[in-house]
C-alpha cells in the first residue's frame, strides 16, 4: 500500500511511519522544507500549496500535522498557531486529495478527545456525544470540518479523536515520569478528573486499523477502553516505579508549569472507544497497568 503521511516526524507520526515501513508499505512523507529523500514531498500548508500530482497512486493518507501543545506557552499568537497548523494543513491536504483523478480510498485525519469540551465529570463519553465548548474543542471542530473537500469527493474520512498518548519518549507521560521516579509524583489538580489515555502502540495500531479496514468513516475515539481518574493513574504509576506518590500538585502549580494546557490536564473526560471496538479493533493495552508497563518499556 502507498500511504501519504503528514506530521511524520512527530511522536505518533514517526511510530506510524516505522510500523508501516517495517511491514513493506510505501510511505510518502509530506515535509515543510525542500525534499531531501525520495520518499519526501514538499508542501506549504500555511499557504495552501501542495501539488496533487505528487500524491498520485496514494491509496490512503494519514494527517497528523499540528503544532505541539506542550512545548510553548499558550500566548495569543501561539493559540493561533495551534489552530492554523491543524485546520490549514487538513484543508490543504483534503483539497489536494480531492483533486486527484484517482483518489485514495481513505483519509485518516487527526483530532483529539478535547473535541468534547470541558469537564464532563464521571459521565461516560462515546462518539455520539456532541462536541463541546472551549478553545481546544473549537479547534477540533474546525480541524474536522476542514476535511470537507475529501468528504465531498467521496473519500472515506476518519477523524481520530486521540486521548493522551502515553510513552516515555514524549508528551505528558515523559514530563511526569522523572518526578515519580524521584518519589515526588502525585495527583494533578485534585486527582478526581477522569483521564482517557492510550498507549503509543495502540494509537499506531488504531490508525493502521482505520487505514486498512474498509467501511470506516466518521469520528473514532482513540483511547483505552478503561478510563480512570488521575488519582488512580497516579497510584498505578507510583507502584510501577516503586516509589510513593503522596505530593498532590495544585492547580496553580500546573498553570505555572503548563500554562494554558493546565486546563486540559485538570479536565475530566471519561472517553471510551465505542466505534473502534464495534469495528473490530482489539487493544493490546486496555487499562492503566498495561499502558504504563508499555510506556516504561
């Protein structure tokens, strides 16, 4: 299979590219600089520039482009970058795919469980839940809508609403782990909020499942089937590293450390991957002990 990937140098994109390549698939990487290898195609999503002819014979596309939520303070300018890097890239890719004389069968496009908005308490959320309010919810709503040119061209579009991806190589888990190994970990912002994590391995396997399985379209929550509170996650992680976890991290400290992203860490979203399971996907890491063990490996 010939698969085009945006965001192929990111955490999930790199793992997906390596997985596809290891199984003999041809990966075309869309890069925001001059091409330096035979498998690279230059594009400028901010300017809406992508030559459709470079995507000829592509059977599937995976769109993971987007500025990091973790590496910068959420200033007004960076909030604009968060939005435009996702919405503009998706629209540019979807438009180019729709212009092909032979279009790919499927576009698997990134999104996030933040689409459901702020603080649902202990309510269980599946894909039937409407999108919510808040900055990231609005970003996700526009992000998914930007794939409309592909939908109009009868390309199957899957919106992957990713939960926090747990891996020692990056994202939230990598920031938490050093503190826990020193015995300085603890519940974040009270700990009562529900988290809906997913292992990096299952996130990649879910993306591949949607690429390879005919008949999939629409939103898919990419999370483990057993969400848990942050306090419960804390206890499991502390036990896994053999250290106590008795120092709670108050919300003001989260805001100092994480800026705008602190609201998301303290947000309660109890999300389940109902449509993914209904389609036949089987998780390797369905719960926190399995997710954490995989991340620590």
